[in-house]
C-alpha cells in the first residue's frame, strides 16, 4: 500500500452540517476499498489564488491515507461527481 495525500477545496458557502456527511463519504470510499485513513484535518476557509466561477474563497480539507494505487482512478471519478468539491489533488507521498 502506498501513502497518499488528498487536498480538496469545498465551496465555502456549504453549511457545516453538510460538510460532515461529505467528509464521511470520502472516508467511507477509502475504507471500503481496503484503504486506511492516517490523518484528516481542515485548513479552514482561505482565499483562492484565482476565482473559480463566482467563488473567491474555499474551505481546504486534507486527508492522508494508505491505499493501493488501483483505487485512485475510481476515487478521482467519485470526487468529480461530488458537487460541493471545487478542486482536488491527490499526491503520492515519499516513503
């Protein structure tokens, strides 16, 4: 299993009570595909480097996890379908 880091930006207008199910949905996808979450944290609301549509601010969330590389493509496809996620990036961490 490889170590990965997911950084995703959520629409800052999303209410806190809707953020929790979104985080759980991402966690469930990782764990049901034999992955393991090592750390999850929030960087809070920050100004975007450039506007994305009408958004100028986004909520930055980070998830560090271990998983096989075979789940990355379906995971990326799943993240693209989640409406409040504006952008995301998955990087492989060095061992």
